[in-house]
C-alpha cells in the first residue's frame, strides 16, 4: 500500500515537472481552499467567543424592551417570513421550471429569454429588490411596512434561484425515465409528477435550501419592506424585524453590542439547523425515490 502511494506521488511530481501550469493551478487551488477554510474558522471563532458568553434568558423573552433587547420576536418573525416566502415562491418556481423543461419546445426563444432573465435577476443586489418592494408594495399598493411586503419581496428575490435549480435538476433526469413511462402508457402530466419530479427532488430541495439561507440572512431588502418594529407580527399587515435586521439595528445603535453578538450565534445556529434539516429531508426523500 505504501509502495503504491509512493509510486503515485512520484508520478504526480513527474507530471508537474512536465506540465508546470498544472502545478500552478494546484497551488492556486490549495490557496483558495486555505483562504476559504481560514475565513470560515475565524468567523466562526469570533461569533462563538463573543456571542456565547452573552447569551441569557432575557434575550428570549417574548416582549422586547430597551433593557433586555430580546431577539425572540425577531426569531418568530424570521420563521414567519421564511415560511410564507417559500409558500409563494416554491410552487411558482417549480411549475415554471416544469413548463420550461417538459412542455416548451426545445430551442424556443422564449425559454432562452426566461433563462437569461432569471440568471440576471439572481445577480441583482438585494438592496435593489428592497427599493423595488418599497415602491411596489409599500407605496403603490399601499400596504406600508408590513410582513406581506417583505414576504412578496423575498419571494421575488428567491424565485429565479429556485426556478433555475429546479430546471437543472429536471434536466439531469435521464430521458430513459420519460421514455419508459410513456412506453407503459402514462401521459406527460403523470410522467412529470410520478417519475421526473421524484427523481429531481434532491436537486430541487438544494435550491430551496439556498433560498432559505438567503431569506434568513437578508437585511437590506427587509428593512425597506417589512420594517424594523420590535414586536411579534400577529398578522401579515403588521411590521416586524427579522433576526438579521435585529442584529443590524443593535450594531447600528451601538448600545447593545453584547446582545448583537449573542444574536449572531442564534442566527448561525438557525441557519445551520435549517440547512441540516433540509439536507436530511432531501436525503430521505432521495432514498425513498430510489427504492
């Protein structure tokens, strides 16, 4: 075993001598890996060391005051905005991707325009979405700073992401699956929902996970739309701040720095927990689909 490893190492070094460009690319890859891992470790260490000692029961009170700077209303508002945004964006994104891949003719110019538009929208800064949501929903529709304004803005923001990832997941399903279903007498609609979508669910959920992460970590767009009220939003017409907005406001005021670091810890745990749960669900569904 050791001899094989030595031979492999010698062959690799010989290959680098023959192709110096490959060695340069290898060094750049190692540098990028170290920078990424190092940045993540430093960020994680900073959040944990400064946040965990400042956690207290007062931060989880259901009523925000200037003394406790409770984050519980923001946590509840974050979960509400995330759930409602997914309810709006996920069905539209999935059905749009189904039409583009299964029903639209291949080579259709309309499909190309939609794909280019979706990719362009994915790269627009979030503050632009916030300004659009403020002018569209708060001003023109007259809903003001409210949860529904933030939800609709977030849904528009994550819609291109979900649509494109779903489209790629559906395109990755082999055509043999469709041909076998058609050969057994199933129609296109039944083939899509009984064969194609179950096989593409892991890829679809990957896009949903990315959308969840973007919603939970969003600040600028929600400040312009949902507002910064410290209370729990009891209806979609009420204003309420999310956890990321809550942390930004505490840091901006400069009066509750310790509470802001504690909020960062909870936000990190919330994001990691949601992603882990979504990945677990995707894995279980993928195993059921293969069975």
